[in-house]
C-alpha cells in the first residue's frame, strides 16, 4: 500500500461553457457571440461542431473591449 501525505494537490478544472451560457452571462444574442468570434477575436474553442468557452477567458477578453455606444 502506498503512503499518502493526506494533502490534495489537484487543481480545480474549469468547465466548458456553451454558447447559450455565454449569451446569458454577457447579456447578448447568439448572433452577437458568433460575430464576436469571427470579427473581434473572442476566445472560443471548436469542439466538433460546437463552440465552447472558458468563462475566465471570456471575462478577461471582455475586460479589454470598450463598452458599445
């Protein structure tokens, strides 16, 4: 039997968010999200046919963008 130190060194893993979840989080439409991916460099990851997002990446990206007029 292996000895353990009793300390958990695991790093929490951020879950993937869907387009719908990002829409709700940012208060914008699906079309806006797709436009931002294509034209404004919004951080998104293509997994098969789906776009997935890391909330921390989206929040960091949103902080660098000016508010729409």
